């Protein structure tokens, strides 16, 4: 089996030895700033890595334990699903230990290890027991614990072995998944440009990839992992991405690099409470942490368990994402929430919030495809995929790029039959409404759906209109005139009548349009007046032109067809549009 990679975030009270433990495991210093080293505590995120005896690779995100830097801690833990929880044997479970656990519970972290540090200074048993009691009832209940001393090295080998078991326990992340890299740091490298770092939780990054950054696309110029150049990096890895033609200030912590077109970006989400007080008891404003991002949000409770969060800036979120909610005033972790809907409906009518909260109560993650489509009537299949639902659900009706439901399709078809009947009643010469008018009348979200709806209604879309399968041959009062015109053109196919001839026959624009829709005549757009021929004029012209030396000129075609320039010009242009002929140069054409 090939080696696996894992990223582990530390958590625990300030000065419980997280950084010293990572140094003992990796031999690397994670405190990047002189101020951190001077004060002996971690203020920002630090990174280190090591190879395990199993051959697997583990990278560590070392987070600050001080209460004032809980925001930095959340940026480190947010994208990482595995934790190394640190408790000092000589101090036991402390206030910041509990707050970090609150954040881990909010993020639904379920994989990790408990390291009881400074075990050379005190019996690790009581501290381990305190920690196990605190973890009971959480997703981290029952995780393995190891007593260690970073100073003496005692237990470090045991901890490395436990990390190897943890790697085997954590489900492998999909390498072909869409990419969402939450940026935790960006800087400029002389000669290379902007570098953004983050934890790649799923998917694969490759040199040359295009990624979405806010409203723009950026190119991946280079990649590094473990300070080594790579052509591609898969999950789960710490990665540094060298971006082309973008400033470091444009990629701040909290931004995300995502696969273009593969993620929804939203400033409003509906969520379900996973921990903390009921939403009805929550402040009207909270800070929302997602990945490495921290944004202000307005809270609209829908009921005790569900709320609508309006974010100060849009984030790349999908249903199922976990959020940490932090009290803006105290900066303490308030609770956790799970995203249920990233495209929520407006709630304007009386009682709408209550009804919607009842639907959210039964919402699933990933979303149920039928429920998503039923709410909208129809939606692009690609949009359904973005939301994490299955567009291939057999209960859906697929129409081109769209998906809908059978009852919705039947309703549209019923409406379309009524619209067609009204048009025929009000305008006897009309075969039916235009496609645009029909789609608007039946409230179709896209005219591309009209063919399928017309088929369900027993109608067809033809020549830009919705009509009966067989257009009526009888044109009423215009029938005799059209029949006379058909007789004349049958005898001389390219002798299109002049405007005066048509007036004499009583054939105006409405009558000619009706005859064309009925398939009786072919109208070619020309100036000053349309040219009218029989529908078989295309086949007759093709046969005649095939007898000419190829390529041929307009004059040669006109003479062969026995017609005038008034007729030959629009006829040849029509043949071009059908692909029967094509221009060779400015004056000659040839049959395809």
C-alpha cells in the first residue's frame, strides 16, 4: 500500500506544551515569529511535518492556545479533520482546553489523539481521566491517549506509533474531488511572486491548473509540499501554491482557491444548530468561522434549532459544511452549526419562516435531489451537482441540461395546451403562440424546456412557434390565392412574384406568414420585400447548381436557375445558411 498523508491540528490550553511536542516529533520549529519565541507561546499558526515508521507522512498545524488568539486557532483547525489534543499532566484540563473542545465539537472533528504532556513532572493518569470525562459524549470520545514528555523524549515513540494507527483509521480523502483550499497564509517570494498556503483536504492540485479566487481566475505557477517542489499534490497535505499575476494582499487568510464552476458562493445560508444555545437565545450578530475565514453575520432565528445567517461577505460553502459561531463581544465560542441550504428562498409572507423551518427540520446532508427540484420546479443539473445533490436520481426527469419532476412537467403541458388553444381561437390564421410567448405564459424557467413540454402536450415546436403536429392545410380565405401561387411557381420554380403580383392575389404579410408556417411556401428575407418560393426550391436549386462547374459565380447561378438577381441573391444566402453551399472567396461559391 502506498504511503498516505495526513494533516493534524493541535489543540489545548496555552503553555501545555503543544509546540514543544511538535518539535520533539518533527525536529522542526513551528514558532515563526520572533515575538512568539521571545514570549514562549504561539501567537499564530505554525507548521511542521514528519515521516512515521509506517512510511506515512504527517503534517502538523500548531495553533495558539491563548484565549486572545482563538480566531487564529479556528483558522488552523477549520480545514483539518484530525486533532492532537494536548493536556499537561501537571495542570490537567483547563479553561482553554474546554474552549478548544467546544470548537472541535462545532466542527464535528471525530478523529484524533490525546497527548498528556509533561508526564515527567506529574502522574499523567489524573489529567488523562479529566480529559476523557470532558470528551465523553463528543465525537472524540474514546480516542487513544498517550503520556509523553517533550523534555525527556519519554513516550514520543509511542505517540508516533499511535499516529500511524490514526492514519490507518481516518478515511482516505478523494483525490479526484473538486478543490477548495482555504488560505491560511500568503506572502511574496522574490523571483517567484505570491505564495498562498493551506491544507488540501480533498482533490488534487497540479501545476498549470486554473483556480477561482473570488471573482477572478488565477493560474498555478508552482507547487510545494514539505518544502519540496511538486508537479501535483493530493490530499491530505499542507501545500504552498505559487500563483501567477496576483498580489499577496489579494489572497488574505480566509480566502479560498477553488475549482472553477464547481462550488457555489453565497452570502446567505440556512443552518441547523449542532452545539451551543438555541438560536432563539442567540445574539442578533455573531462571527462565523468557515475553513480559515471569519466573517460577521446577522442571525435570523427560524426556530430554536434553525437560523438564517446573512454573511458580511460571500463564502464558498455547500450543504454539510460545519461552522463555528463565535460571540462577537466576548470572542468566545458560542456554538456550532451545519449548513443545510446555500440558496435559501425569500421569506416575506406571514408564516413563511415557520413553514420553512419545518422543511429544514427534515433536510438531509447531502441534500435530497427531489426536494431541491420540487422547491424550484426545475433547475439546471449542474446547479444540483454544485449543491451536493445527485442529478442522476431516478425520480427526476432529465431534459437536456435541466432536471424537473413528472408532476411539474404535466402541469406545464396542461398550461401549454390552454395557451395554444387561446391563440388559435383569437387568431385563426396563427398556428400557435411564439416560443418566447408560450414559455413566458406557462412560467417556464428556460425556453430550452419547451420542446419536451410541447411533446407532453401533444404539440410541436416548429418555425419559432408552438403548433399542432400537423399544421392545417386549409388557409381559410387565403386558400385559393395560395393555391394559385403554388400553381404558378410549380410551372416556373424561381419566378418569384413581385410585390404587386402578391397584392393582386390578396396575399399580405399575415397570409404569407400563415402559408409559410403551414409548410406551403418558403419566404426568404430580402429588401425591399421578401422573396416567396415553394418549399422544394432548395432541392431544385441544389440539383441545378450541381450541373455547374465548381466553384460558380452569382451570375452563373442566376442564369442556370433562370431567375433574376432579386431572387438569386437571397436564395444563395439561404443555401449558405443551410450548409448546401459555401463561399470560396468574395465572388464564388461551391456546393458542399
